[in-house]
C-alpha cells in the first residue's frame, strides 16, 4: 500500500507540474536570475556593525582554511520529487504548492545512514560539511519545538487531483514524517566522530511561515503586510527564528560554521543584529556566512564563479567557492554531472588562490548517494591520499603560469607546484629562488634540478611512472 500511495502522489505531482508549467523549462532561467538577484539583495553590506561586535577568532579562521575541501548537502522534502530545493515553488500554481507543501507526509528516507555519509566524505578527502538544516520552504531537518502553519492532506473520499488539503499547525520537521529521525543530530554526531568540521545551512527567510509573508517569494505573499498592519505577526516571525537558532546552537554541540542564506527585510535589521549577537554568544567560534548579515559575516561564498585571483575585486572576506556537482543544488533524476576531474580541478584552483572549495553533493530521496557520485568522490579522495599535503593546511600562492598551480606552507618555506597531467623530461619553473630540495609527492624519486637565478630547471626521467591520475605535485623546499 505504501508503494501505491507514493506512486500516486508522484504521478499527480508530475502531471500537475506539466499542467501548471509547461513553461517550466522556460522559467528556469528566470528563476536562476531571481536567485542571483536575491543573493545580491541580501548582502546588507551597506549597513554598519556595532563597535562592540566580535567576529570569529583567528583560530577559527585558520582551522577552517586548513580544511580546504568540503561537502555541501541540500536534502529535504523537495528531494522526494527530485526538485531543485525550494525554487520550483516560484510562479507555481496553487495546486502544485499544495503538493509541495504536503511532501512531508510521504518523505520517508528509510535508507538514510549518517555514518555512510560521513564515510563517503572521508573517502573523498573532504574535511567538513554544510547541511541544509532548514531551506527556504521552512521545513526543519532537525527536531524543532517551534510550531508553524502547515498544509496537510486529509482524504475525504474520491476527489480530483491531490484531494482534500487542510490547514493545520505543527512543528513541520522530520519528527512529523514517517521516518522520525533528527537528521541534523545524526549527521553532526557522525561527522564529528571523524573529526570533521560541522556546518549548518539555515535560511533566514521562510516561504511557508505565514508570519514571514513580507517576503516576495513567499507562497502567500502579502504586499500589505507591514509592521504597522500586523506587529504581532512580525514579532512571531522573529520569535520563531530566535527559538530555532537557539535550538541549533545548543542541541548539536560545537558548530564550526553557519551557512546563513537570504535575510530578514532591512526594516527588521535591528532584530537581525540581535539574532547574530545571540548566535555569536552561543557559538563564539562559529564562522558566519555573509549573506543576509552584511558586515557581521565572517566569510563569503562565491557561487557559480571562481575568483580570478586573490585580488579579485569581488572578494571582500575570506572565502569558499560553492558549486553544485550537477545542474542544481539538490538531487535530480537523470542529472548531468560535471565530473570527478571538475571537482579536483576546482579544489586545486581555489587552494592556489587562497580559498576553500565546497562541492554541492546531494543524496537521492531514499537517503543514498547514487553510484556515479560515490565513484567520482572516491576518485578525488584517491588523489588526495597521495597529494593532500599540497592542499590541506596550505595557503594560496597565486602565480600566472600556464603549466602549474601553486600552494605554500604557512611559513612559505615549502612550495607545492601542481601540474595537470604527467610530464617527463625537462621542466622549467619561474619566480622561485633559494631552493634547497625538490621531490615528487607519492614517489621516492628525486629529480635532477638546478637553480638559475629565480628559475628552476629540472628533469624527470622517462622511466618514472605517474604517482597519481590527473596531476602530480612537485614539493619544493626553500
């Protein structure tokens, strides 16, 4: 019976998706533009910060930068239909919104295993993760005690389409699903057991909470809803967010970073500041993503672009580039993946420019990662087992060079020259002087070399096999 019910709602959803949006493909570009515009709107960089505010400690920054490579996971009720997180609700019909808003009733990821996720991340060489504790749809992947307005299917007999949908009030979290697992708790425990950094994504905006209908993308947006027209509604919106952030800060141990997204309207900036300060007090060493927080943020996340270099004018703070491994953040059926080489190339590029890289790797609705994803991640991890010394704990050394990308040790006494592809014979490296020793990571071989001014001339024997696929690393000690 469960299978029949699941198939039924899936079929209805797919039919209605086609009906309400035969132009959905045409709208994808528009939605992407809206997302980009929204991200810019919520920077809040024009607002000043209080003189008494303390950002994360230098130690917290150093630990985060040392990790270099992370896993960014979007997973929620939207995964049940293979949707791009909350974004498909934009411009959707009321019928589709009812389907989306009741997905919690069929979301039952019985194959989810937090330890398997953590093991996959470790196998991939990832050192930290960020997980969507709550996306824009307002559904909590953790055991929240807050309550909110929710849609619920309540069958009353044979009716058209999705059937009878009623309004009710509940926690709207994983604890109301058939699965009843606190996903955030299980993930933080599993990743922490492997000494990985803990990160939680949290959307400041909630497109389901009726008290946040000031948001233009809200499912029940009300342009006449203002602090004057309904001050109690605004108060409740802030109160619920305060309670949820308190829960995340107190129930899940030490949090290394919060990936805040979007933000409350500027009219509520004073309340936003109070929330920021509260989270800072409860998690003093957590790094805060800049989005929605303005200058209170600790780091920024170049999204869908990589900095041209450490002096890229778009960079304002320490950074981690984020990009999805497929065409969207959340898992989609029959998606096109960028591939294992793209992951590794992006990581090397970011490390050489002084930033972190976080790949968007998301599971299927059953809680498993598909085989292609697992294979690609483990391929990256295999390379890092040989060459990770050139990535972890290093700092950027950006040099315009057609053949190499460079990283360095914190004291600049060791330089790592990363060359795409295997190369034997003569190799020249410019702009490096006072060299004492050169070796190749993953081998016991010492290449012949000599210093000529600020240039290194070296030679690798044709009899030496490549120590790893994709790229090899010269370790240069000064």
